[in-house]
C-alpha cells in the first residue's frame, strides 16, 4: 500500500496546473483588453450623444428677445464652414437665456456662451464668453428650412475622427 505520490506524478500534476494557469491568464488578459476597447467605444458614443443633446437643446429652445420666436443667424464662411449665432434658454454654464455661437477656427468647432449678444464674425476684442471645444471638424454646416413659419434647422458636422452628426431640429 502506497502512502505518497511519486516524483513523476507530482511533476505531471504541476505541469498540468501550469498549463491551466497559462490559459486562464491569457483569457483574463484578453477580457481586460476587450473591456478597455469597449470602455473607449462607450466613452466616444456618450460624448457624441452628449454633444447631440446640447446642439438639439440649443436649437430647439432658441428664442428671440424681441418677438419670443425662434431666431438663428447663420453666416456662411466657406463651402465647409458656417458661423451660427442664437439665443437659447439652454445653458451649459448655468446662465439665464445665454447667447450662443458655434464657430470653426483652425478646423476646430467651438461653442461660445455669453451674456452679451454676438453681432459679427470675427468677434470683437471686448467679447466675454465661455468656450467649449467640441472637436476637430472637416465640415460644419447649418441649413434653415424654406418654411418661414416653422424654425426648422438641419445641423451637419463631420468630425476628423469620422464621427458625423446630422440633426434636424425644430424650434418649439
């Protein structure tokens, strides 16, 4: 009757355990890598969705202080770039009915928020505003519908990382 393992049995069991541990480590590393990739993709999608939400809110609740109707000023700068001025009741920086401008400068799209109206582009030096960079763009265009009763706008931004935002927004 034997009371212990032989040396060969011990070596074989250690080799089998080592092989199992190597496979477990490789699958753990693969899961970590896929989790990182998934997390990065979810972060990109959430940034785009947040940007869409801000743009949608800006245009859908755009107001005019004189007539309480939607008013958005679109200044065409080139075939691929527009500058947009509007007043909205949507604020990222907790201001009441801020004036907002969407401007492309050095292929970067910026959202400017101010308490004073934007009148012209390029902006005057005494302008005070908060700047939010929205990303590098290949093109940024805003189109107003021909229907003069409704304030409907088509917002199109094509970003350098191939993300594209195309929104049709009607002011309330």
